[in-house]
């Protein structure tokens, strides 16, 4: 009788069959997966697709406030508020309402963060100070239902060649008039 391999002696015949079956199953499934992956892959073409090129008349270029200018505006607005011992949050957004920078002053209320962003977006979207827009609510009360907007004083637009490119919103002072005064200080800092 032949001597059994020492490794085989540790496992019963049933265990060796189970392990061998598992190995065969794994090999079979991996081969099936490779065939399935190849079957679903698109056939390679000999011609390489060229990127589409659109004519210049089909595109537009927009002007954006740089991060440095947005930071300068936010810092100027926050400094103006701190000078009057007001605890506010300042947000600067681009024309589309994307936040460029937000500064939350020491002690600013938790609601001021979202309010500042929404005021900034509202000012940029309508290219007008939010105090003026708040007055329009009397003629069109449904304006307040537009998502992401806040028709309270405290937001001012930033323009380039009379077109809005950003908005600055301030929230947290005891009145919207103060918020807007500080937002205007931020806009003035990048205008001059």
C-alpha cells in the first residue's frame, strides 16, 4: 500500500472532495464571469471617435469673482459688522448661487449661516439689493416661494459691466438695514 501524503492524512476523503469541488466551482465561475464580461463589452472599433467641436456661437463665457476677491469682500463685511459690535455671518455666492466663501463671526446665531447664503443668492439672482426685493413681495407674494431665496434686507449684488456675477449676504444683526449696510461694505471692498 502506498504511503499517504502527510497533508492528505489530516483531512478525510469527504473534506478533500469538498475542497476540490469548491476549487473547481471557483475556477468555473471565474471563467464564466470573464466570458460574461466580454459578452457585454462593446466591440472595439478601428476608428477612434473624435471629440465634438461646437461653433463659437453655441457657447457663452461668464465672468466670476475670484476666491481672493470673494474673501476680501467677506472680510470687509465682517469687519464692518464687528466695528459696530454685531455678530453676523457673511456669505459670498457666485451668479448661480454656489457658495464661494462664508465667514461666521464669533457669536453669530446658528440661523445666520443659511440666511446669509440665501440673501446672497437672492441678490445675485435678481441683481438687486434684497431690501428692494422685499418691497416687491407686496405685489408678488409668491416670490418668497422660490427655493433658495430669502427676501429680507441684507443681500447686495456684485456686478461686472452691469451684469450680476456674485452676491453678498449678511445675517445676524438686529435689523436687515444693518445687514445690508455690512454687505454693501463688502461689495465696496471689491469694487474699488
